[in-house]
C-alpha cells in the first residue's frame, strides 16, 4: 500500500522559512546602517571632547602660573589672603560717593578761578599846551566774569595828580588827590607759551579833595585804553606791562578843563 504525504503542511513550513529569511535579510541592512551612524557620531564627538579637555588643561595651567606669580610677588613670611567675593562685587558696584545724587549734578563745570590785580601807572600830560597835568595812579581790580576772550573787572582807583594849568593866561595849581570806583573790560588773546596779549579799557569815577584841575570841579572821570602784555611766570601769578592813553574830564559843559596823556602801567595779578 503506497504512503500518502500532507502537502499542505510542507507548503506552510516553506512559507514560514521564507518569511524568516526575508526578515533576517531586512534586519541586517538596518543593523549595518545603525552601526554606521553610531560610528560617525562617535568620530564627530571625539575632536570636540579632545578640544574641551585641552582647554580645561590650559586653563588649569594658566591658573597655576598666576598663583605662582602671586606667591612670588608676595613678601616672604606673610600669608597670601584670597580675594573675597564680596570685595570683587564691591569693586564692580560704584560706591555711594561716586554715584551722583539728585542734588548734585553728574558733571560739574569747573568754576573760573578768582583773581586780584594791582596796577601801578604813570601818565604824562600830553596834547594840551596849557594843561600840563601828570597822574600817578594805583588801580585794584577783581575779575568777576569771563565771556570767552572778554573778561569783566571791577575795582577801585587811587589818583595823585600833579602839575598846573594856564587857561586865560592864569596859572592855576592842578595838584589833587582822588579816589573812587572803577570798571575795566579786557579782551585777551594767547600769544605763545606763558605770554598773553590784551586790550584794556577802563573808566573810573573820582572824587577829589578840592576842585581839579584849577577852575574845575571836585569830581571827574578817568578813561584809559591801550595794549597790555602779560607774562604768567607761575600757575597763579603774572606780571604785565601796558602802554595807555588817558582822558580826564568832569563831563560838564562849564568848568570842564579836561586833559589827556599817555604812559605806562605795571600790573601784578594773583589767582586764588
């Protein structure tokens, strides 16, 4: 009697084997791709890790070198005190003294220095044949304002007048003493080094001890103008020399024997 085989079971076994083979063949490429990706990532990360390790090593060496320098600079026998974090923060944060308050502006303009100037001068009577009057004057000024090259000064004038007049062929004494307030304007230009040049213009109101000059009145005006050279021999002191023209008059239409003159003025200025 011939044996019969179950062909259905054999076909199922073949299909299962084929399915397992196909899954195995599919898994191999996926595993190969995963291995390749892992290897690529590891190779890319290796230089970065090496660079980070090298940087950390260099930083450690630099810190050790700085510590060695600090120890070398520290005097022997004295301990090295570490810098405190609080001191570092206080160094970064401005102190209360450096922070401007509301009442104190952040940037203050430097106030101009005050000064005191004394001028000694001799003015010789000129331009009038019958009015021969010479003046010996002392002026004291204080600068109170500066407008660019222009400075303003106020002060006092003391005057000693000598000479005479011969108006109407009558000889009259012109000696007198005068005193009064004065005002001066000065335009200054720096020349070079410690030398300045200026133009001075001033006016003084004087009260005399008697009528001056003869046949005049007991008051008058003194006007002066001329160039001046100033030498600053220190930061606070200066000497100056001026050549001035002057006119003296009481400003009235009658009893007004005015007179003119020229002369030199020697000045000393001190800033404080």
